[in-house]
C-alpha cells in the first residue's frame, strides 16, 4: 500500500479539525443562545419559583392587558384552557386567574406546564406568587381540575408595554417520572 499523498493528508486533517470545530460550536450553541436572549431581552422566560408580594404600590392610573394562551403537546390527550382569555390589571395589583385541564384518556397522566411571556422584555416584570407551573400536575383518567395562577405585574413595567401575553405549553412527563421513580428505587 502506498503512503497517502501530502495533499490528501492535509485535506484529512482539515476535515477532522472542521468536524471537531462544528461539534464544539454545536455544544456551545445552547449557552450562547441563552446569553444572547438574556442580553437582548427576547427570551420570555419567567421565574421558576414563587415571588413574594410585599405591599407593592398599585398604579391605578395605568392598565395592562394580560392575554392567556395555552397549548398541549401534540400527542397528549388533555384539554387545557384559561378560564378567561384576557384580563386587565393595574401594575402592582395581585390578580388571580384559573386554568382548566381535563384528562381525556383512560390512564393517569402527569403533566408539566412551561410558561413564557411576550414580549420577552416584559417577562422580568411578570411575577407569579403561585403557579401550577411550579409543580407537576398528576391527573387521573377522565377527570378535570382547576389550576390556579396568582400574579402581579411590577409597576416598573416600561410604559411602552401595554399588553403581556402569558403562554403555557403542557407536556406529558408520565414516562419521565416513571423512569425517575425506578432509578430512585434502585439506589
């Protein structure tokens, strides 16, 4: 077998280095995306823990419209909707909202809601003191439940933002929970 020509070795080296570089870039893409979205204020992520409501001053001179949008993972047999599609609130006012879920299947399912707020800049001003999204939602076969949300909009919300859209996507995590439970029992 004859040795590889110098041009082929150079090409092979470049291909290997290019592959390593692409893998590294792909691996770093998620944290870079998170940093970019946080910097630009376009991520729409809300906090994952409850905020405290410590006698916030209510701005009665301003009204903000809160819109609620819900969706369910495509293969999840649940109905999920807000009790009302939109409400008007004064910044600083503690507000209660409710969401309705129904398990349409013949088996018990555990759901987890993931929230986001639009515009993304408004997410930092949307504070949840209680939210069903903080916990998993087990629902027995063919049953319904009412899920609570208690929130307030920070009075420091920029004047240019008059509407916040809170969107929830509900995911079926039943299988994931079963695997976690088996792993926990094996320890």
